[in-house]
C-alpha cells in the first residue's frame, strides 16, 4: 500500500470517530500499518480533529521512530505498535473513550454476549484486561498497556474478538484496515449501550447460547459465510 493511500485511510478513520460521536476534543486516535514497508500512520498527539488534514498525520516505523511528519505522534503509539507486532492480520487500530464502552472498562467488567446483534461481530464476550500493576504504569506505561492487552488475548483470536476494554481506561478496537477498526469502534459502543440497557431491565439475564452465538458469527465471518453479497 502506498503511504499516501494509507494516510488518507487513517485520516478518514479518525474523522469517522468524530462523525459517530465516539470522541470529543482531542480524545482517542486511529492508526494504520503498511505491512510491506512496516510503516505506521497515526494521529498526532493533542491535535483537534477539526482542521486536521492528512498531512498532519505522523508516519513512524515499528520501533516508533518518526519517518515523516513535524508533529509528535499520539501518546498511545507504543500501544498500537505492540498490537501490530503481536496481532497478525490487524492493519488498523482505534482507541476511543466512547461513553458506554468506557463505562464498562471503568467497571472492569467484560461485555457479555446477550444477543445476536453482539454475535454478528464478536464470537463471545468483549474481554477486559487485568488492572495494570504500579510498576507497569510507572515505566513504559503505553507500551505496557499493549502488553496487558496481548496477555488477555493469549487464548483468543483477535480477529474473532476485535476489541478489548483496558480496565480503568477504555476500549481499543482493530481490524484488517483503519476503516474497519473505526467501524468496530462504532459497533462496540452500540453493543456496550445495549448491554447496559439489558442488565438494567433484567439484572440476572444470561448470555445467549453458544449455538446461537456461533451461528450468527459464522454466517457472517466463517469459511462458509453467506451473509451479504458474493465478492
């Protein structure tokens, strides 16, 4: 992928977060990677979305060295880089502080799979990480944030569960492109809201059956998927 094309994709992913009401002020960020060159494009740190242009985005390598750009990259860059190194097939990452998803993260509770709307995108609950330890916070905090996410996914497929709640912090989402990651962030917020409403209506509600969950997930994402149009 040419860097100019990736830059445009990452720019539009960042703007999508604003359009969908997932970020306010300078909260959150979106990035993308060109796997062939190992270059990462990410939002600059603390720059308002309004008035930001594709040329304001920062290009780094997988070690965090700036390749292009005059602004400092997002402070969350080390988290993004850790995830790109660990999760093969992930080419776009989004971090937000969207209201309902962040509320679940602050409560340090995973979002259960209560219905088929959830199962269309996630093959199970949306996981939450362990709380970070003091030494993880005090040294290399952003890199260690990636580490707690990676540990949580030791037995999970990141492409079947394309989001995580970092306890006390907020959600990170990902996908095969920056646009897909932004889409997942929007879906996650809707699912977090639905789950909140569900437990408000009925506190003892159970998750849907594994059979129903897998049916909905696999008909959309499985090897014999038949949802949507061919090609």
